[in-house]
């Protein structure tokens, strides 16, 4: 990891508003949807069968196998991995009680074409700040500027999200003119009180993971391979961390509401130019 200050920091980030930054040249960015689609294609090419739009409604042991039930059918298997993390739904599992949900939204501009945009993160890195309410800046392959922060964008009007994005863009990159915001989206995060993930083995042949705390794309890939090795060979040394006992997070709903209220208040302060 390299500490950047002064002109080196400005050249790497494209802004004079950041005094110092840590650069990890091992890191990079990717399109999570494209990556997930690629994993799905690889599984399908190897003979795996994918069932989408079929949320699980029940999971029960039937002899030596597990029956995974949905509204439209069931799948029988000797081993089951619960890997839905923050998107775990329904009352059929206690897994969803082991985290509290949070959210992260992104606002993307139309592709930027003026010369001043070329100086923003010219190395293609993603960047994250150290504010109490984390936010991020990155570019995509088509030249869009992507700004993101903690909070549920689905509960905010589009004009609010665009006003927030205008404020952040104008602070860091005032030379950009006439930035048009093209789209927004929000993802759900499984938070744990200590910000560490959990691995579970509630019963033989049943393993689960939750609590990626916003780092699920890369960490989930590592855990997926580890689970595969463990289920195939039974060697717990293949796991990155030991299994934990399931333990419900107290007042999970209240935690989520309080965090979201704090995020929204901070973002409102940014829009009103009280804070940045």
C-alpha cells in the first residue's frame, strides 16, 4: 500500500480536494452483474442447473437428503449451501436473524466526453473515503462517473439522489460542466455488529454464510470455493474461519432504521451544503 500526498494524490484522484490517499495496486474494479452472470454461465456450462424467480419457501430433512421447497416445485440434494446473504427471505430459516440489513446506493452519470473527465481516476481504480458515512467514486468502461454512499436509494426520490450527486461532483470535480445523471440503483448489505462475516453449519450437509458487510463480491467467491472444498472433502482447514453458532442480532430492525435515519440526515446536510 502506497501513501499518496500533494501532487501525486491529485494526479491519482483527479481532484485537489483530497489531501492524502492510500493506493493499493493489487485492487481493482469490476461490474458485479457481469461477474455474477459469468459465474452463472460457467456453472451452467459445467452441467449445473439454475432456477431463477423461485424463492425458497421451506427446507427440511427427508431421510439422508434435504428437500428445498419452492412455490413451483422442490429440489432434493445431499448437501445445501445457503448463500443468499442479505437477500435471504422468508421465515423458513433463522439465518436472516444473524444480521441486520443496510443499503448502498449508486448514481451514474451519462458517459463523460469532455477532456477534464479524463483526469478523474485515470488509473481506473475505485476510491472510497473515510467519512463517518462512507461514499465512493469510480468510473466505468463507458466513461460514466459513479458516485455512491450508504443509504437506501429506493426510499428517496430521484431528485434527492441527483441533488446529492451534484453536490459531491461539484465539490470534487468543479471543472465538469453539465453532468447529467442517467440512473440509480440500490443494493442490500448484511451487516453484523462487529463487521465480521459468519460461517454456519446448522446440521450435517447444510452450511451457510452471512455478514459480508458490503464486501460480498470478492469474499463470497473465496467462501464459495472454500465451501466446495469442505463439502467435497470434509476438511475444515479449507475454511477461511471456523464455523460459528447461530446467534440472533438483537433489535435488528431498530438498528437498520437508526442507521438509515443517520445516513439520510447526513445526505440531507450535504445537499444543503452544511457538510460535505
